[in-house]
C-alpha cells in the first residue's frame, strides 16, 4: 500500500449505493452554526438502549467537532445530566478545552440543571436545534449512523456485550478517511 494513499471506509459503512454520496443540501438550515476553528462548536448525540455490556454500559455518547468533523465516542451506563457532563469533561473538555457552543437535539435530560451549570462554568452556551427541525443537528445524527454501522460490522460476539470496548477504538476508523469537504482527514486536522 502506498503511503500517499488515504485510508477510506468502504461504501457499505457509509451506506453509499451506486456511487452516490450524501444528498446535496440546498442552502443553510435554520439554526445552523458555522464553526470557524476546531472545537468551537461541538454537536452531541447518543445511541440509546444498547444491550448492556459486560461493563454495564447501555448508551454510547457521540460528540462531533463541526469544524474538523472529528468524532469522539464514550460508552456510558446512564444518560443522566451528571454522567453526561462527566463524560463530556473526560472525553472532550480535558483533551480539547471548552468550546463556545454545544449543539444537541433538545433532550430533556441533556438540558437538566446540572449540565446548564456545567456549561455556564465552562463558559459555553447551549444551542438546541429548532423543535420542528431536528435535522439541524445533522452532523451528529450522521455520525451516530456511521458509528453504529462500523460497530455492528466489527462485532462478532452473538450477544454483542463487548460493543463498548470496540466502539471507542473504532472511532479511529471513522476519523481517518479523507474528507473531500475539508480536503484532509478529521484525525489530521485535529492532531496534525
């Protein structure tokens, strides 16, 4: 393999058929925020109700940096505001600092008092998508679909109770394909 070749995920991971990519988006979606530097705006979503892993995890939290497209995942046992805030602090804040805004899809537990206090303490503001337009958080929604496909393709255990061990490692696979929009891989844009 030539070192100049960029790693790419197979078409089945992204769900591409007949060489067609994502549909073209016409104009800006209402409520969209355009990031101008890495980790300025972070989109958050989660994969709920997964089979309980051997470690007791049932949720997979997903954060996407909207500037670089870099994905961070964290297996979690609860979706309470406090555990989400602690996971965010460990997986995102300690590694990349506080962004200016977090995009999410209006989950009541995510908007709980603890996380609002955490956001305020970190100097962040919450930006919920418009109630009638959840696809405004499309970057996170698309990454959730991609992460689910990648994890399912690599788990051979019938009861799939090792998903949490694979998910965070497979995030590397999601971060290394070449992105034509950004003209580089998300991993390279974050780590150089």
